[in-house]
């Protein structure tokens, strides 16, 4: 019963909502504060994160700037290197141009040199031809003595009909110096300058042969002298041998002129006699066979120097004209 009365009285009382509203508002404010605080905390946390990101970005930016700076420095170095290489390239190009010009100049000079060389080769060829002709003329002169002596030798052998003595020795021989040698056994006895009968017949043939040869003007014009040389062996003194060799040479000339007076009249001026004693042996041994060889008459022909000089002078004049 009492409980029922209390409730009844309460219902009869006026209802007051303000405390509840205050509680609600406080709760809302508290929630809002919490939310604001949470937002602030979140904002602070976000700011910290962004600050960290910003710092990282700044660091990265600084690193990038440093990298860019280094890259810029490297770029400047590369530019300097490129500039140096361009300068070096220009220098090389200039040197290449100079070298090319030098090569072209060298080619032109080489062409000129080749042309001059070809001209020199032509001159040398012409000179060689001229020298060959000159050599041929001089050789012909040098062979003239040998040819004359060969003709004398052949003429003698043709007229006598033999070329050796009964002992098998050459009747007439030509030595290495193109001198005609007469076997002394046919002319003289040992230590004598008297010509034997067989020797006189032989010298008669010589006189005829020399006349025929000297009748040829082309040959005669080249001859300066025909020298009759007497030689002795080593027996006796050189004075007696010198006298003997001279007498033998004189005897040969006198006999030829006596056997053929026409030779003396026409060509006596060409003949000369001399003696060499024992000093020009053909065999240096002391055997009897060697002595027999050394006792001899030797005929040599001297060619006029003027003909050789004329040939050389003609060559020099032709050369000057050719230049």
C-alpha cells in the first residue's frame, strides 16, 4: 500500500528534463572533444609523417641537387673534353690537309722525277749506244795490230806451205801481246847475227807480205811503225847480248829491204829496229829449250795515237751537239 502511494505521488510531480540534456550535452561535448583530440592527434601524427616525408623529400632533393651538381660538373668536364677533342680534331684535320697537300706535292714531284728519270734513261741509253759505238771503234783499232799480224802470218804460211819447223815448233806465232814471233832457229845460229839461207828465204816472204798489207791505205793510215825487236838468251853478259839483239834486228830489216827493194822505196819509213838483250824472255827458265825460245825476233805494230784521239774527239763533239 505504501509503495503504491509513493508512485502515485511521483506521477503527480512535474517532470525535469534539464539534467538529462546536460548529461547528453556533456557527453556530446566529451565525444566531440575526444573526436577533436583524436583528430588533432591524427593531424599531429599525419603532420609528423608528412614532416618525415618532407624531410626525406628534402634529403632526396638535396641528394638529387648534389647529383645534378656533380652531373653538371661532369657535363662541364665532358664539354671541356669535347672541346679539347674538337680542338684536337681540328688540328688533326689541319695536319691531314697539310699532309694531303704534301702528298699531292710529292705526287707532282714524283711525276716530275719520273719524267726526268725517263729522260735520263733515254740519255743514258743514247750514251750507252754511243759508248758502245766508240768502244767498237777502239776495239777495232786494238784488233788492227792483231789482224795485220794474222795476215802476215797467213801470207807467210801460204807462200811457204807450212806452219811449223822440222822440229814441230811454230814457224811464226802470235803471242799474248799481239806480237809476231819468228822462230829464231830458222834465222840465226847461236851467238850469231848472220841470217841463215832458210832465214833469208823466210824474210823474203815477210817483205812481200808487208808490202801487200801496206798497200792498203785504210790499214796504212792507222800504222805508226812496224818494230823489229831482237832478243837474246841469258848466256853471256847483258852488254854483249844487247849488241847481239840489236844486230839481229838490223839484219832482219836489212834482209827484208834487200829481198824486196820496193818495200824500202815505198814503206821503208814505217820500219824500226831495236834490241832488248836478255831482259824480256818468253820463258823464264834456264833450260836449253827455254833459251832457244828466248832467242827470237819479234815484230810488233804501233798504231797511231792520232786515230784514237780523233775517234774520241769525234765522240766528244757528237756528245756536245747532242746536248
